[in-house]
C-alpha cells in the first residue's frame, strides 16, 4: 500500500476510531514504534477523550471541542502515516 493510499484510508476513519488508534499505539503497538510517538499517542488519546465528551456543553465549548477534534485528527493521521511508512 502506498503512503497516499494509507493517508486516504486514515482520513476516512471516524473520530472515535482515530482515538482508539491512539490508544493502540500508546498501549499495544510493537516496541518497534518509537517511544516518543507512543508517548504522544497516549497524550492524544487523553485529549480525544475530552474532545469526544459533549454532554450538555454550551455553544462556545462545542465550538472549542470541534476545533480541538480537527487538530487531533490531523496530528493523529500524521502519526499513523509515519508508523505505516516505517512499518
């Protein structure tokens, strides 16, 4: 699979799926995955949990979380592509 194919398939993942990929990288991924990427994936997973939790948030909080999810999505996909290329 070419990097472009991987990137395209990663963009099709829903936010909860991307969060789960971060958890997998942080907790289960093979030790061949760089330790700094594993640590960052753990931080991203925690941020995803906050971003996906939306019980009764006001408009400004929903807007903040939407922006947070967009940034998390981009960085998560960057990490997934990097791991896929080295993999």
